[in-house]
C-alpha cells in the first residue's frame, strides 16, 4: 500500500523540496502549512505524484489535533512525519524578548511535540513509522545572536533522542537532520533583514562566502537535503534511530 508522508512547512523552501522528493519516491504527501500549499501540490501532481494540502498553524494545539484527525480521515494516517516548519531570525540576547523567545519555541519546538502527538499513535499502532525532526548545524557551531533558534533546534535533537527510546520497540524510528545554510526564501529574507539593511542583492555572495567554511565549497540548495530525508523515510534506515545527521558540506563535525 502507498505510504503517506506528512511534511510540515511544505508550502515552500526545504519542505516543498522534501515533499516533491518523497512524492517522486511513491509516497502520498500531506502538504501541511499555514500558507497555501497549492503550488507544492500542483508541482507533485504535474510530475504524476499524489499530494493533498492541509492548512494548519502548527503553533495552535487544537488545530494540530484536528490536523491529525483530518489526515487520518482522508489518507488513513501518516507513516512518515517530517517536522520541518520552523522560523529563524537573528537577535543578540540583550535584544531578545520573552515574547520573541516564545514565538520561536512555539513553532520550532512545541509544534514538533504537537505533530508527534497527532501522528505518532498511528505509526506505533501499525508497528512502522519514521519521524524526522529538522534541526540545524547552528547547535554545533553556536554562533552569537541565535540563542532562541539554537535552543529550539537543540530541543528538536533532544526530542528525537528521547522519542527514539520510547517508540523504537514499536518499529518507529526518530531522527534529527541538521542542515547548514540552504538557499531558501526564509534565509534570503533573514539575510536582508538582519545583515544587509533590507537589501537582498548580496545574498548569493554571502552564501558563497559562508560556504568557504565548509569542506564542500559551494552553497546548498534544498535538493541537497532531500536525499537524506528520503533515506531516513525508507526501510533502508531501519536500524538508525535517535541520531542527528548533519548535512552541511562538512562545516560542523559531530
Ligand atoms: N534554510 C536554511 O538555511 C536552514 C538551515 C538549517 C535549518 N533550517 C530549518 O529548515 C526548516 C525549513 O526552513 P526553510 O528555510 O525552508 O524556511 P521557509 O520559511 O522557506 O519554509 C518554512 C515553512 O514553514 C511554514 N510555516 C511557518 N510558520 C508556520 C506555522 N505556524 N504553521 C505551519 N507552517 C508554518 C512557512 O509558511 C513556510 O512554508 C526550518 O525548520 C529551518 O529552521 C533551514
């Protein structure tokens, strides 16, 4: 039977690329986003795949519970969950407010918890499942100005480690993937807003400069991450759980 992959934040960026890759690999994809995911669904259908859009604000516990029920009712539940939706911005600790800290945690970490609550019971009951938390190499590099982001993504890694212990006996693996900088709209916006006075024209040069810290000296695009996601979502990864795999061209070594 066709497996179902639920991917949060898949209207654009990394999530959309993951959705297209898993659809190409034969999954029916639940495209989940607070923004309209119609473009991702259309791209998948044009390529001959199957996808359905589910509107959901991952920071709203009731909405995420309803999302789980809706995916179960229409697609029979999810076999794979990619916890990808996340937000990033740059603030020194002195500038960081509690409200901002909470906004980041609400999406980047609470949203993962809520999605696991919504989708894991079906996986555990059927004895097969894959959960992939999208973290970040910033946990290992720890640059300044990212306390809320690094703390949330370190939480994503901790959650994967903890749930791997609880879900492993039921055939469900839980891993974290930690990308380095990847060209997406979010990163371009963050670059312009936080480093370039609103001007995004130097973004490509900035990415090329950052890539010099890597062993692979070119910047990454979303398609550089999708092969790893496809592997972790497959039967071939069945003995890998509780792990964090860094996907950053060899910048951070863990
Ligand atoms: N781009 C990078 O360089 C990079 C590096 C490391 C990790 N990451 C992580 O990868 C993930 C994807 O990042 P991206 O760069 O593709 O970002 P993006 O902004 O392009 O995509 C994120 C998606 O999440 C959705 N989203 C935002 N708030 C939501 C909410 N409340 N409910 C549901 N959906 C919501 C957005 O609408 C968007 O479609 C994030 O978790 C990010 O932290 C990105």
